[in-house]
C-alpha cells in the first residue's frame, strides 16, 4: 500500500514559526528528506525513530540531484512510509516543489503541501521593515540571485521604480557582483538596502547599507536575504548598526 508525501515548509529557522500542522508532521514522520538550510533547532524535532536524509543542494559543492530526490520520495512512499519533504521557508517559493509534485503525480503517489513562512517575510520581520508601505513601495518583487552553472541574473526583467521593493533570495557571497548587476539594470547606487543573515535564528545578523557599499557585505553566512528599496530606510539607523557594518567589513575582507 502506498504511503503519502508531505511537502512541508520549515519557515526561516525559528521553530516557533512552524505551523501546528508542520510541527505535527515533523514529529510523526517515518522518513524526513530535508534541505541543507533547515535550522538545527527544527531538525532536532524529528523523531529518533525516523529515517532522515539530507538532500540539500549547495552550488559548487556535493549535493543530491533533484532527480535522486524525486526517486527517494517515490521509493519511500511506495513502501508505505509517511514521508516529509522538509523545505526551508515555503515549499512553493524557489523550492523546486513543482518538479517533485510532477514526479509524484506520474506514479500516483498522494501528496499534500503544507505552507510555511517564506524567508523574505522572516527577514523583513527580523529587520522590522514593511516590504510594502504605501508611503514608499506599492510593489514587491521576489527573485533569486543563486549562482549555478555560471548563471546569475538578479533583477533581470524588472524595471527599477521609486515605489518598488526588491527581495533577492540567495544573493551569494559575492555581493559586489550583485550590486554591480543591479546598478547596471538601473538601480541607483544610493538606494538603501539591507542584508539579513540567518533570519529568526539565534545567530541572526542584519546589515544596513546601500548598493554602493554592498560589496563590503561579501561573505555573509547563508542563508541570507537581500532587501533593496526605500522601505529599508525605515529600519533603525543606529550607531550600533554602523559599528556592526564596519566590523563585518573587516571580518569578511579578511576571509574572502
């Protein structure tokens, strides 16, 4: 008898931000296939009797192919297991859930999607920034800056606007390249922005800067979110934030 697959959103990292349904499924799953960036605090909730497989993907490093992940979902569910495919953030935002759902549909494996808080919303909440504010932004665009197989196109297809917020998932460690790409596409180098590293987690860090100074942020630990636009100026511009930026600049200049 076939089991069932649940595509579950783990949210940005704080286990208290899990939905009640996600928490229940994580605790009771027979098998958990999780992303690389699901927080250790959430992974600790998995039952000790569950079979756990890390199927995370890191560009430039060893990873489990999407085809192999699809096969594992089918194999475990076909054996009658209750399988949780645990994804950081929300399964349907830059999570390859579409490919996994297609693979399950082809062989008739039942599945269900359990939404989670996407990383952009976790980062905005952590920085206390409204992504849409009627005074400065009537539109928000989610993009991925993840570099893989030599491709990077942050901001591609977008027309910069004084009333837009741009949220870039997985900007990578080369923030200088991201800043150059965005300014080439028309974003003013004085545009305020912020980088949120490991949002909602105990080691969360927030860097407030501008596109001109963004290169100083290279090397920020993943997962990270870049938020660009006037709304980021709402974040407190304190002396402590300035000191943090200087400290980060020195730290990452020494490690990159």
